[in-house]
C-alpha cells in the first residue's frame, strides 16, 4: 500500500467519519495520519478510534487505550503508535 499525502490522509479520515461502513485499511491509514501528523482535532482522533471499534483490526481494550491517549492530549503519541503497529500487523500492513 502506498503512503498517502498529508491532505489525502485528512480526506480519508473525513471519509471514515462520514461513512457508516468502515474499511479496515482506511482506518489504519487514518490512524497513521493521526500518528504522523498532529493536524487532526481531538474529535477526529476519537472518530478514528471508534472506526477501529467497528472492525476486527484492534481489540476493544486496545481501542480504549487509544481513546484515553487521545483524551490525554498530544503527548501520548507513543500509545497511538503502538495501536497503529498492532493494527498494521493484524492487517498485514507495515
């Protein structure tokens, strides 16, 4: 899978927000966008985590950890990094 540009990541993130069916890989791309670029609001970050909850990519416990990391604000990027890594390994996306 090719890496998307920053603006494309935001578009993908909004697509996840506005869609009721969540693509696993799209959720991972959106989560990586949050991980790599701090350009999304907390509300969008939470939507990404909620998107993961609707998939089988991450366990519910890991999703809750990510949600708490978002609520704790920007310094918790390492936790989001771990969630993205786990999601990538489960979806064979490195």
